[in-house]
C-alpha cells in the first residue's frame, strides 16, 4: 500500500512540474518598439511604415499592433523618439524585428522632394537581428536608432536609395551621453569610444545625445568642420539607465 501511495505521489509531483513548465512557457511578455534618429544633412526623411513583426526563437512570427503612417525621421533626433508598435510575445527569445514599408517614402534635399527607393523594405521588410532573451514580469522596450545620414545613398541626379543602417538599443540595459557645443551652428560629428565606437551628429541648436551605450568609461570626441579643431573629453562614465551630461564643449 505504501509503495502504491509513493508511486502516486511521484506521478502527482511530475504532473505539477509539467503544469508549471507549461505555464512558464506560455507566459506573455509585454514588448514595445520605439524609433529614433541621428540628425543628417536633409530637410526631411519620410518613411511609410506599414507593419512591424517580431520573430521569436521558435521561428514563429508575431504581428505587432503598429502605429502605421508616414514618419519624418528627422523629427526624432537628439533624445526624441516615438512609439511605433506594441504587443505581447509568448516566446522568451526575440531573434528578429522586421519593418515593412509602403511605397510612399521620400527624402527632401535643399527643399526639393525626391522619391526614396526601398525595394527590399516593401517586399521582404527591413530585417534587424536582435537576439534578446526576455524575463517574465518585465515590460521590454527596444529602440531602433535609424541613422538617416548613413542610410540614404544618392544613386544619380535626383535619385535616392534607402540602404538602412539601424542600431537596436535595449533601453533597460544601456546608458547614454549628451552634451552641447559652442559656437552654436557649427556642423560637427560626435564619437564616443570605449574600445567600440558609437556616433551621432550635432543638431542646429548645438545639442547631441548618443544612446544605447554599455556601462563603462568613454572618450567623447567632437569633430567640427575646418578650420575648427577636434575636442576630446576623457573619462566619461556611463551607467546603465542614466544619461551622463558632459556639459558644454567649446570648440
């Protein structure tokens, strides 16, 4: 009798463990996608966002709730961003984010609007590899840092092509550096280096911010156009979840 009771107990424990595993595997993970941009030498860059899809480690794709529409990327630079998609994922691993664009993409150069060719984005989508592991009970947010300056290529007189350079930033595990240059109005390029290089441009007000930086110690170099010379600030400490302000940098 004791032997039968013992066997039944083991069966019940096994069933309980199996049930817990199923519950854990089916735990929904709240996920959102935001978009930002580095300033570039254009009046405007409009992308026609139609859909956002997330592919998990199981190979299954989830179509997110997307704020579809035409976005001017240059409206979201130097710390500004916008929410483009939200949803719930059932797999704890995110492998890929895919952006599907419509046909109405344009770039404005010297106040003249030109069509922006995006063939791959309209057919198979802009595929961004993420390789992110999620934990239950945490609201996850990923920031897409769209570098318009590097992403738009002039292929001929009045013809432009989108070859996206997009960095994915997990905002929960990174910090950022911001600052300002003087004199205001100087065109300049900003680089933060800790063995790996991260960069941005200075906007018309002299402000800059570089997001998605792993915690560590950085050297920040501002490189303006000639005749001004580069200026470097050393020992800039970046902490997870914190924006480090290097203040005003005099060129």
